[in-house]
C-alpha cells in the first residue's frame, strides 16, 4: 500500500485549500480512507491519502501523480510518499458508508 502525506504550509488553517487538494487527489486516484483487516473503513487525518491505483506502480510514479495535484493548488507544500507493508491505528474516525 502506498500512502502520501501532504503539508500545505501556506494553508495550514485554510479548509478550502484542503478541500481543493482532496478533490484533486481523488481525481488522481487517491482516497482519504483506509480499510482494516476486519473490513472497517477509517478516515485518514487531513493531509494523508492512500493511493488506490495499480499496486505495481512505483513510488516515483505515485509521487509524480500526487505532485501534479498538489502543484495545481498553487500552495507551498511538502510531500512524502511511502510504501507501507503493515499498519496499526488508534482513535481514527470510522468512515460511515
């Protein structure tokens, strides 16, 4: 699983900027939910996204997709892309249908 973290520095408190980011990343194949082993879907924190496309894609290809979406927000932003093989969570919000 590939996760990304986006830090919109200029828009730290700007909900509209994060809404735009979420829309652009959704269109590029990212989601803000993650599914646990028991099938429960959790909401990822603001700025965190899961790549929903081809699992065989490279981190560089995912970084490029995410970077294009982030750049379209015209915000100063940092981006981290990571390959995750296992995860545990605590106190994430449950995504209701």
